[in-house]
């Protein structure tokens, strides 16, 4: 039994029995609750935690967040220091390998990534099949999943060298896939990777190169985007990372797991928020409209996109760095006209008790959208940019999960709130059910989908 001071004493008032549950690393094991039973037939107590508010799903050594104090560190290194001194590929190396590289290791890593930026020509044909207005996140989910069919060796997840190869491939190719999605939507010819450029410079070239022989990225934009990729590179057990671990726990290849992670990122409450922030600021349009919009958010009619975070209960440290990036980028691009509205929104919200009492502060997405827009990215590419940045984090977390001997296939329990046993009722004997009838009527009244 653990030291009594490192334990939790629980009395089950149904039976009067007392249990001592060890506390390790600030947690009790939920499985210890299974010992708490009414009688021998009772399977034992469960913990109920929708949204995983107070449940740790793993032990991790990758990313540390202290939400109360606004701290974010990758492998122990503060995000502010990395953003100032490092590069996206160096941070990617740090996340997946655990240490900062020396100069030779970094040179080798960068070289490896550069040599895996091309995608199979069939992927291009596959992208051609999407409708011209397909959302690029839909294309990215599909193409990341499709990579699994091109690399059957990726299934060999117990082979460390093969795992590393997939990590390199995916870090390299996610930027290429993202650019393909954009060029397809624009009807522009696809641009092949340019190995003379940095990772981020090459991405800008694949996005924006037109008839010129070579695109020379504007240094402030290249550095700004590289910093934003670093800010997004990992964020412990968020929704998309949990999806990566969850799917990875059934041990498919990492492309299949990463496609699930991109899908989870797509939602407006997660990586889709940066897109929604821009749409919200565009809807508010002018600083004088902010007060009315904020009032509607307080009524619960809408949320202020880019505000609030499950973990940060103070300023999102990435937001501070992103503001600095915004200043640097706007010096080159000119100020995004939405900035004035954004600053007014921030001012109004942060002087309002509704937001302060709920600890709702601007998160990283509040600023990134305006920067991406000033750089020339269309709004629906914003979550795609997030996905490029997050890829190394997903991969590091996927591998950590695989190598963690305590991990099993993820399979949560449920609290049953449905019917007891019911016996099948033949069709003519069923009572009319208003809900079903209404659903059918609504479906028959729905307008036809535009021909596509
Ligand atoms: N605007 C207005 N009210 C909000 C907002 C918001 N952005 N976020 C939370 N609230 C309110 C809720 O209505 C709730 O109020 P109540 O207690 O009166 O019911 C309270 O704050 C707590 O909200 P929850 O939804 O329980 O908080 P949770 O931790 O589950 O949600 C989330 C976190 C999803 C990020 C939420 O704050 C949100 O929807 N924000 C807007 C979307 C966004 O910016 N997402 C990006 C997150 S950062 C990232 O993914 C990189």
C-alpha cells in the first residue's frame, strides 16, 4: 500500500466500507474504483467524465501546459524561446526525438524531409477528382488517408526504422498535400517542391508560385509562418491528438490515424476556429458593431470564436507570440483592416465580467487568422495551415502511445440510460411516433441539392 499521505480515503456510503486509493503523479487510477462494489456481482464503480474534463488518458513527456499560469513547453523548452530562436523543422525534430538536434543531426533531418516532399502522381489525379469548391480540409483528410495505400510498409508499426520513415514522409508531405488542395481549388497548375528553399519557403512556393521561374519568399512572411507552425506543433492531449492516439491504439498505419486527427481538427471548436474567427470579424465588420455582437455572445446565441480554451484559464501564451508575428507581418503586408475590430473585440470582452468570470481570454486562433489573411491565404486554408504545423506533434504522440506498455486499445465505458429489454414489434402493431413522422416530413420538404 502506498504512503498514507499519498492516498485518497473513500467511504462508500452505500455499504459503509472504506477504501484507500493510491495517488500517483496527482492522479488516482480510475481502475482502482472498480474495487468499490456493492456486492460480488457488482462490476464496481466507474468514473463518468464527458469531455474528459478531469481524466488523464496517458502519461506523456512531450508537451507541458500549465493553463492557470499560461505556460507551454515542448520537451521542457518554453514556447517563447523556441519561437524566438528555433525553426519549425528543428521543433519537429525536438518533438519526435525528444532532444534538440546538434548541427549534423539537424542538417540530416532537414535533408531527409526535403527528399520526401514529393507525392505520388496518382495523388494529384486523386485530388483532381474533387469538386472545385471542395473544402481543403476535406481534401487533406482524404489525401492523408490515401497515403496509407501508397506505403503498405507503414503497417509495420513495430519496426522503429519504418516508423521513423513514415514520420519523415508525413512531416514532409503534409505541406505538399495542403498546397495541392489550394491549387486545385484555384484551378492553378500544381507546383513541384523546390529543395533550394526552407520547409516553409518551399510551402509558400508550392502555394503561390505562378509564371516566375522561382519564387523568392518574402523573409518576414517566411519567418512569420514558420513561427506560427512552431506555435501549433503540439498541444498535449487536445481533441485531434486524442483522435490520433485513439485511432492509433487499434494499431493501424499512422496515415490512417493522422487522417482521423485532421478530421478532428476540422471542427469549428478546434482547428476550424481560426477560420471562424475571420468569418466572425468580417461579419462584425466595424469596431462600433462589437458591443452588439458581444451582447449576443453573452446571451448564449453565439460564441466569440477565438476566445476560451479548455486548459488555459489565462492568456494563451501562443497568442502573445502570434501578436508579435502579426506586427512583423503587417509591417510588410500592411495592417489587416480587421485588426481594429479585433482589438476592440478583445478590449470589450476583457472588460466584461461574463468573459472574466469564465476565464475566457483570446486563444491563439484569435490572431492567426488575420495574419494568414494578410499573407494571402484564403480563409478555408486556415485550418489546413494548423494541420501542417500540428503534424509533428500528432506523430510524436502517436509513437509515444505505441511505445507505452501501459496503453491498450482505447475503449471507454458508458453509463447506460436506455431501455431495458424490449421485444420486437411487427410493423402493423407499432404505435405512431411523432418524432419519426416529423423527421420524414422534414426530409421530403428539404430543397434538392444543387447538381454536383
Ligand atoms: N464565447 C462565449 N462564451 C463562451 C465561449 C466563447 N468563445 N467559450 C466558452 N463560453 C462559455 C460557455 O457558454 C459556458 O458558459 P456557461 O457556464 O454560462 O454555460 C462557459 O463559458 C464554459 O464553456 P465550455 O463550453 O464548458 O468550455 P469548454 O472548456 O468545454 O470549451 C472551447 C472550450 C471549446 C475552446 C470554448 O471556449 C469555445 O467554444 N471557444 C470558441 C472556439 C475556439 O476559439 N476554439 C479554439 C480553441 S483553441 C484551439 O483549438 C487551438
